[in-house]
C-alpha cells in the first residue's frame, strides 16, 4: 500500500518534465509489481510446488535490491522537491518523498528478516 502511495502521488503530477521523478516512478512501479507478484506466490503457497527455486535466497536478493534502489530513489525524490515548482506538485512530491523513505525502511526490515531466514537455512 505504501509503495502504491509513492507512485500514485508522483503520477498525479507532471513528473515527466523532470527526469529524476521518472527514475522514482520506475523503481516504485517496478517493485510494487514484483511485491504483488511475490505476495500472490506466497499467499497461494505456489512456492511449495516449485522446490527447485531457493526461495530464501530469492527473497533476500529481492529485498536487498529493493532496499538499495528504493533508498536511492527516496534520496533522489527528496532532493528533487523544491518550493519554486508548482505548489500542487510540491505537496505531492513531498508526500511521495516521505512515503518513499517509509517504504525503504519496510524493505530494510524485510531484508533483515530475509537474511535471518537465509542464514538459518544455510546452517542446516
């Protein structure tokens, strides 16, 4: 839900005039779609039907890459928000910047738990 907020707040503005917001949109939409994909896989327990895939490693790599790219996108988003721009865009972009950092912290926490799970699987 928070990732959805990030890209909808930006998509409601003229973000295409500023290349930095294009990058934020790419990261937000890309990881939102992948997160929904993995959510469906885990909710339907499809991962149990495909035991050849090392799901703990896939989860760790996914969460690690999401954390790194979302951190970069959140910093780019925050540094691109200026008061000189249209006030509607300013408010939306400032809110998207806040939520981008919240999503980054969520992916960081998920990466930590994925690492713990991955580490316990490799020790067995």
